[in-house]
């Protein structure tokens, strides 16, 4: 899918400068920045309990295992099942 975007001139200058310094095409620079922003938003939504691990992986276009790696790299707490807060520690040693 392609999409045309209208970007105001004051927002283009920093993109052009970043592309020049990084010696990349402007479209690659924008795609990279957009990917980083999407990853940050998805990790935040997951951490806030707004989306599941599966949904986060779907949005990012990666497997669940790869999404776990992304979350770990970003320092997000991995949630298992529907539990959104840590459960009390239960010891089975005395049973």
C-alpha cells in the first residue's frame, strides 16, 4: 500500500537534514523514523494493557517470539495470560 502525505515545510527541514547527515534517501529516513515511532507506541499500548502480545506482534508485522524480544529490548514487562499485575508469590515447598 502506498500513501501520499502532505508535510508542512517547517517539518520537512529536519527530515532533510537528518537524511543528509545520515547519507540516506529522505523516504528511507521517514520510514525509519515512522517505524521507531510505531514500535514505541505499540510497546506503550502493550505495557498499558491496551493490546495483547498477539495484537502487538500483528501491528509490528513480527512473530510473537520476535515481539517478546522487542518488548524485552524496550524494558517492557512481559504479561502472561490476562494477568496485568504481579500475583502474590506462592511457595510450594511447605506443601
